[in-house]
């Protein structure tokens, strides 16, 4: 049996196109904050738990450490984080927020507000949708979502 699915009938395309639409909403706001979306994700991981290693940030974001390192270096150049090698294991780099990096958390609330406004959905609807997407991701990866 063959399926002639339109793009909109394919979940992978719907998720991709929605992600792109969200990024277009976020872009001007992130530009005003002086950070990129990947840098925002790194900062978000640190806002959850400050003082993470590069490896822990990579794990939290499901990325490779080699992807995180240049993002952290740029955030350090922007005075949003500091990096320090751990004394007991110099291979591990600890990343911590600066005061400026902590302050950016409040400023970044505009991202969520813009998404709520543009979506026209109620907060409960977006929260429910996110839970379903997380459940799907967990099933596809075999990893329990925290």
C-alpha cells in the first residue's frame, strides 16, 4: 500500500516548518539581546543549573561537546559566561553565568511572550502540545525526558 502524503500530512515536515516559524519570530528578539538561538539554548541550560561543564551542557541539549565549545567561547567574549578548567580534572571546563548572563534571563522572557501572542493559543494548549512533542521525542530516542 502506498501513501501519497502531502507535506502537511507528514509530521516531520510539520515539526520542521513550525520550528522554522518559531525561529523567525525569535530572530529579531534575539538580535536585540545580542545572541543567537543556539547561544540562547546554552544560556537556558545554565539558567536551569549554573556551573555546568561543557559536557553537561552538551548532554542537556542533545548535542556534541564540540558544538557547545564555540558557542560558549562566543558567550564568554560577550561577557555572559566565564569558563574555568576544573582543578581536579583539567579536561573538564566549567561554565558559569556572569551577572550580565543572569540578567539576560529576565530580558529573554520576550521570546515566550511573542510565541504565546503570535500563536493565538492558550497557555494550556501550548503546554499540552509541548508535552506531546516531548513524549514523541522520548519514544523516538528511547530517552526519558526530564
